[in-house]
């Protein structure tokens, strides 16, 4: 049996996770030739493939915290590169739906999903009670970080919560 973890062990593990996330994100963006918001949109679309609610530009703008003009430019860029398509919104031809077009066998799909796949695999190795503890722990960190930054930064510069 392993020794109990100290608070310092937990903080180190969290810092290691952050560092590996930054390194893998940098490698993913470089290998795919896309920017951070592009990757965020593609991951969002990949996670919502089976959702009943179509993804609209308005949803993407809200998720990213950017203007509708910037969202249109981002969608144009992704469509021109073949990453997404625009389709008419069902029942409202004035609006559009954005869908990812990444082939299931494409390395890009795996690259974009590597963090999520690793997290799912690690979470599945935990028991239900352990998953609850980890989820609460991570939620506490995110909430505390967001609150602290909100107090330190003017409202319009505070980080957006995911």
C-alpha cells in the first residue's frame, strides 16, 4: 500500500497535470495548424455529436466569450480548412447549424480528444465515491480560482467559467 498523500503531493500532481495539458495542447495546435479557439470549438462539436440540440454560432460565441463577428470569422476559417460545415437550422432557414467534419479514422480526432480520453480512462479506474471526491475537489479549485480572479480583475477581464 502506498503512503498517504500530503497536500503538497496533491498540489504537485495538479501542477504536473497543468503542465502536461499545456504541452499537449501546444503540440496539438501545432500539428493541426489551428488556434486555441479553433481547437475549443472542434472539441465542443466532437463532444456534442450525439446531442439532439444543434450547435449554432450563438452557442459558440457564448462558449468562447467572443463577438458574433469573431465567431463568424472563426467558423469561416474552420469551414475553409474543411473542419466544419454549415447547414440550415431545422425549421429556421435564417439560422445555421455548425457540424464537425473530422473523419472518424483521422488522427486529428484522436489528437483533439487525447485529454478527454485520458481523463475518462483515469476516472473509470476509480470507484463511485472516489470519483465524487475528485469531482468535488476539482470543482472547488475551479470555483475558488474563478472567484479569486473575479476579485482581482475588473469584471470584463475576469476569466470565463467553462
